[in-house]
């Protein structure tokens, strides 16, 4: 059984129109479908029908996220494993969500809703699949140029508990971990692809969203993104751009109009091998300031405590 990627993040937003405008004009996504209640979008480098879903709600946050399984038989295996781990599993027939086949729905120990699926409608890269132009699509010019959905950062009151489920049931592996004095995980980065994290877990309320992250083309793209976001008065962190010691990436964080935190980052390293081949990099919690904010060398507390 294999999770091939985090396929999409479904976000609850308090104003659908302003959210759509943000994700299209600022982030650079394009709309692939609208229903009465949801808008489906994708980044230029995402081939599946959608990588972001927006739904209007009374409060912002993460409605659910999708994981794409590598084989049709994975759904049955996952059903058995998830139930054995104590999750209540529901099957939703093909057609329940646009562009997605049969779905296995369950909640993680942290109360996050996950929809697992194998079959998707492949619509190809935005540049097309025949002789594509490397400069990109016109619709994304004028945005920060998100290339593809990269990872979701979840909040959990018990990080060990959620990590255990992702590692033992979903076959994720751990690339970097911040260890608390009691030996428990304080922050962790988990991967299921060849990049160093597909899911990050930070302390916070159950079902909480810390951020949803897109990869930028390179470090220069992050600088340009900060300037564009500032120019358009999109709420960003005070210092604009920074670098994480953990993962080593160059990054900027900003918020959609409903308060959901977004990230555009560049430079994640490739994971070193198959699951279990290499032990995770460990950080002492006393080093978390440098680990989270390498230039500033101290934790930005609103960054840790402001979540949706
Ligand atoms: Fe991130």
C-alpha cells in the first residue's frame, strides 16, 4: 500500500468570492469546476482535476485533505488497517466529489478528515502535455507563481499519536523531528513522496490547520512573491521572507482573506531512500528558534499560535 501524494486541501473560507480571487490572482491557481457549494482549483503543475477545494463556511479552516493511493486495491487494505487502528471508515461512491473516483473517508486521531482515493481525472499540466512552454501559462503571470501543492501542516494536541497513525497505517516516514525534553515529538515532518515533507505536524488544537503550502520555482521567486504580496496588501509575516533551519527551505507565509495561512517556499531536499532506510534528523527543542526561523533565530509566537 502506498500514499503517492497529498492530492488536495479542501479549505473552509468565510467569503467564497474573495477566497477564489485570492487563490486565482495571488497564488496562481486556475478554476477547474464549480458546484453549488464548492470551487475546485489546481496549480499549473498539478495534473489531477484539483489540488485545492474552497467551500464557504461560518469559520475558516481545513475541511479535509485528500491522499492519492498508488493502487486500486490500496483502498481495501487501508480500510482494514485504519479500522484496526480505531478509525471509523466510510466509503463514498465515485461521483461524490468531482474528478475523483471511489473514496475512503476517515478521521485521523487529531480529528482531521481524510479522503483517500486512487482514481482521478487527469487533466495534464496547465502548459499542456505536448511540447509545453517552460515559461508557464498566461493565467498565472501576475501571481506569485505557485507551481504545485506541496504539503499541509496540521495542528495536533498529541503529535506522537498522529505521527504513529501516519507512519504505521499510512506508511509515511519521518525526515526531521523536534524532540521535547520528555522525549516526545514537539514538531515533525513526514513524507510519502521523494520530497522531505508532505505533512508537517505542529502543536495546536485538533483538526486545526497551520498552513497549506505551495512550491515556488526557486529562491528568487520567493523574493518576488513577498514584494507582490506586500504590493497587494496581502497579510504576510512582519519580516516577509525567511529561511527554515528545519528543511533548509526559503519561505514566505501569508493569509487568504479568511485567515487560512498559505506558504510559498523553495528548496526542499529529496528524501534519502525508501521508508525506514535513514533515521530522521533530530532537533533539540532549545534549537527550535533557529530551526523555524534561521535568520531571526527566535520563534515568532503568533506563527505558532495563530491557526485556523
Ligand atoms: Fe510548510
